[in-house]
C-alpha cells in the first residue's frame, strides 16, 4: 500500500525588522531542494514590540526553530527556555532550536565569521590586533569568537559608549584578550599596527546600501584584512578598503557558514555548503 500523503511542511525562518532584503531564504531553500527535504524557510517581518507574540506564534505553529536578525538578537533571550553557553556569554542569540516544547538559543554568527576568515581568506586571528566597528549582536559574537581564537588585542569602536564599554568589559572579564573601547565621533582613524578591521555595524545594509562607516579611509593600509558583516559581495566599505590595497572579506561567506551550522542543528544533516553559496551568489548576480 502506498504511504499516506504528507502535505505538512517543517517550518523554520527568520524574524527581523527590516527583513525583506535578508537573503537567507535563498540558501536554505536551495539546501532543502538539494537534499529533498520537505522543509520551508519563511522570511517574517516582526516589529520589536511584537517579538513576544511572534515567539508564542512559533510555539503555537510548531515551527522547528527560527533565526533572529536585527533588532531581535539580544531581546530574544527573554523568550527562551535555555541558552547555550557561548550564546549566553555573548548575550546574543541568532538561532533558536525547538526541542520538544523547549526553545533553545544558540549563536552561530561568530563561528560563521571565523570560518570565512580562516578557511576562505586564510587569515589567522591568533596574536593579531583587531578593530571592531559596532557593539551589537553581530559584533559581540564576532568579538568573543576572535578572542577565544587567540586574538592579542581587540579595540571596540561604537557610537553609543555604554554598549561599547559593555562589550569591552565582557571581553576583558571572560576571555584572555586585551580589550579597549574607542569613542566614535567623526572619522575614526584606524590605528597603525591593526591587522584586522571588521565592520560589524548595520551601516551598509539595505535600504542604506550606499552608506559606509565613518572612518578615515586613508588610515587603511595594504597589510590589513578588512571584513564586512553586510551580506553583499561589494559594499562601499569593502570597495574603498580594497582601493587602499587591503585584503577584503565579504559577509556572504559568514552568512553561508553560520547558516550551515544552523542547518545541522535543525535537520541533523550536514549542510550542502557549496549549493548554499552558489544559490546566494546567483541571487547577488555573481554567477
Ligand atoms: P544590532 O542592532 O544589534 O547592532 C547594530 C550596531 O550598528 C550597533 O553597534 C550600532 O551602534 C551600530 N550602528 C547602527 N547604525 C549606526 C550608525 N548610523 N552609526 C554608527 N553606528 C551604527 O545589529 P546586529 O549586530 O544584529 O547586526 C549588525 C549587522 O550585521 C546587520 O547589518 C546584519 O545584517 C549583519 N549580520 C550579518 C551576518 C552575516 O552572516 N553576514 C550575520 C549577522 C549579522 P549603537 O550601539 O550606537 O546603536
């Protein structure tokens, strides 16, 4: 006898605001198709004041989990049953996995960034001086992973001093790195001796894709690796850094690798990383 039909799909997705230009769906749907999985990835606009309702909705609809993007990564912690150790240390969650009726928070952003930096760009952060622009969820994840990977010094540059100092305190008290805060008022001169510069702010994200962080671009030099979290192949930030002779690392690799970790957490299967990257590249008109 033939199996009964199963029209029910397993649901995951992303909550964010703004979220319409978040390309994550493209790589997940490509991965589901590749592996023949009956899963769907939904891109869902959720306002900050509606996050609690949205998390209840996730439970009610028996979704398998959710990604969180701007501005929900920190706020979501209040709505979870458990937060894994690294995510708790960062104070930010980008991936929620439903196990039975429990919602468990993880953070795959920093590990995705590190994989793109070390595997694709062949840049080892060990013993390096690093400047991170931003102190939000992405910056916290990246800073913690870089510190745990042996970075020598991390300078956090952030518009709001309170948030910047909070991240520095976290790094100094919970990781071996030497950390300091630098205020951000006017074009920031990247200190000589910086090896890695990371834009972990949301500057450059659509609809502001023509904008770039306010730094003194003349202070970027040929020996630096300059990285952007914005998931696009050529942000104005990276184009300007490349024109200064720097090696650039875009946010697409980070997106694919962090997604691959989430894919494994949700489905239990190894992600088809190449297929996911190619799908994103196509979406960005790169192939
Ligand atoms: P948050 O809202 O938590 O943090 C935003 C950060 O950007 C804060 O440090 C904020 O400073 C800073 N910022 C925003 N606008 C300005 C501005 N005009 N001038 C100076 N600083 C500014 O966001 P997330 O950390 O969650 O996300 C940041 C970016 O990272 C997003 O663009 C997101 O798309 C990207 N991202 C990419 C990933 C990838 O895989 N490629 C994964 C995760 C995130 P302040 O504290 O002063 O407000």
